[in-house]
């Protein structure tokens, strides 16, 4: 099991992301961190962390920040929240994401008294889907929606016509919606972690 620790991300941690590798595949360019100055770090941090609405956790190997996971769209009345995640591409496909998600889920189900955590991911992102499934998420819906990163929609459509279509001046794709419930974790010994 990879040695990763999930804990609240501080503003001081964010500067490490400026040294992260880059996603070369343009479909993932929106995950590249572009901050270089303290002002950039502060702006990004305040966007990701909003009191009573959004929280952010870092995935660390020792003191090295290798990824972050967010709690967003928190609905106390429904006892649900959306998970967002991004990792330094140099640390993907090594099991760290799955282990970080397990720790995150154990923590947020308890801390926020959630019954359900959900996420959406691009249907073309097979690596992420495998990671989420290994962490216990199951697909419950597929929706055709505008792609989140519209910076180069024509390039997406031309290069990957099997995944993208151009409609109403936007690139559209299929998103897979996945979820996991508190009971799924409570009934699964895989979630015994050191959180």
C-alpha cells in the first residue's frame, strides 16, 4: 500500500504545486497548475476553499504534496457532497490516488456526517474511472454535457471525434457520474486506514 497521508491543505502547501509536472495530453491541460506568485497561490486557494461550502485536502508523501482532493457542492440537508481530485502527473498510476481517496472518504464521511459522496469524470478518462472503482465508487449515470475546459474545443473535436462533438459553439462529451455511500465504507474492511 502506498505511503500517503491526507490532511487539510494549507496556503503554505500550495507553492509546491508550481513544481508539479505537466499533463502533456491537452484533454487534461485544465489540471496543470499555472500559479507562480504568492498572489496566484492565494487566489487559487481562496477559490478552492470557501468556509461552510468548500474544503480542500492535500495528499502528501512525507512533506511532499502530490495531489489534492476537494469537498464541494456540500449539501448538509441531503448529507451529500461532490469530490474533486487532481494529482501531480508524475505521481499517477502508482496507487497513491486510490489510497488517498480511501483516506479522504473515511475522513469526510465522519467529519461532515455524509451519507453519500459523488463525482463526475469524463468518459474518456479510463485511468480515473479505474481509480474511483478501486476506491469503491460505482457508476450511476452518464450525461452528455459541455466539456469543463473549453480552451481549445475544435482541437478536441478534431483529434478525438469518438469522445468530443462540437455543438452550439461548445465541445461536448459524456460524463460518468459515480457515487459511494457511508454504508459502502462501513461494510468494507478495505477502508480501515490510519486517518
